[in-house]
C-alpha cells in the first residue's frame, strides 16, 4: 500500500491513514463528507444524498468520455458498479465547487480512491484542474500504466482509430485579450495521406468536453493540406472554418485537443 497526500487541512489525518486500491479490500478513508450515492450521471459525476438533500458531485482530476463518445457508457457503468447505492466519503481540494455549482470531490469507498481506480482501469482520462492538483501526479502515473497496458479505452481496437488526419497545431493565446480576438485563437488539422478525406460528422473538443465543434457536412480536406478552425465567427472557406464559440475554447495554461471520428473514436490528440 502507498501513502496518499491530501489537502493541507487534512495532512495530519493522512499521516496515520494508508489507502489501498479497491481490489485490495477495505481501508480507512480520510475525513470528509459522508454521503450515499443515489444516481450516476456519467463517468465522472454523481448525485449524492447528504443529510437528506441531493447534491451534484464532480470527481476531481479526471475526465470521462461523454455518453455519446467511445467508452462513455462503459465509464458510467464502471463508476456505478463502484459507488451506486453505497456510502462514500467526499474529500475536497482547493475549490469546493465548479462553475456549475457541483461539489468537487475525491470520492472514497472503504478507503480507496475511486477517481484513481477509474483512471487505472482505462475508463476515464486523467486531467489537471488547477488549483485542485493534490493527486495530479498519482492520476497521471495511473493513466500512463493504463495506456501502456492497453486497458479500457486505451486498447488499440477500442477508442483509437488509425487516420491520416492529425491535429498539427493549436494557438491558445490570442494576441491581446483572448475574448476580444477570438479568431486569433485556433486549431489546425492536416491530412498527411494521399487521398482527400471527408470531415462530415467528425468533431473537435477540448479536454473537458465543454467546447465541441462539429465539422460542416460536406467538408473535405485534400491530401497534404491543412485546415484552420478559428474560435470566433466568420465565413467558412475550404481552408478556414469558424467555430463561432461564445468565448475562448483553449486554456492558455494548458489544454488537450481531441479530433474524433464519426463514431467518437480518437483519431488524434494534441496536448500543450
């Protein structure tokens, strides 16, 4: 077993508690809010009951595929098998809530960290959410192991697809205030193959799946060409499309762009 760190206010508790993986049996959870899970929304969010009141919870440090994407339903099913109708301990990090009013938590069952279990099984991706980074290195290491083992979504024949379409570049930091210059923020994709490729029903998304772009029907990227997709609005051309998002898409401090095929499989990812 390994010793896990917790936020500063819980350090004195962590000094005397060790947490085991779920597969190793019961352990001791750090101090937090006790709750019962009543529903599982998707692979990284729950509805819990605390003192008779239902509360939405977002698991920290992970990002599950959306339910209409590859492995989204599997991620929800796995989370449900771990926590549904069970008592859990919810431990906060720096931020108590996200921008949607959901409680941000590390979720423990019998002393084991569910967030890490999901990453280790290849059901979700590790994702850094500043400033809530207590387990950032643990989750990144679990993801590395899952990818090397081809676990879950990382299996070569599951959620990845071989394609000559690639993300070649992302410009996250537009000149001046990002919100005032959305068309200077962009992502570029390229076709490294020898044939034109249709982009109909292909899509782009950021690391959190909050921002999504669906390529217009009939879009084609010729062999050897590049296509820029600007965040702002404009008139689409064969070499330049416009997301027309209401605000910046890419986080200047770091993000991940995903290029998804019509079945929601990852054709390419670009991390910065």
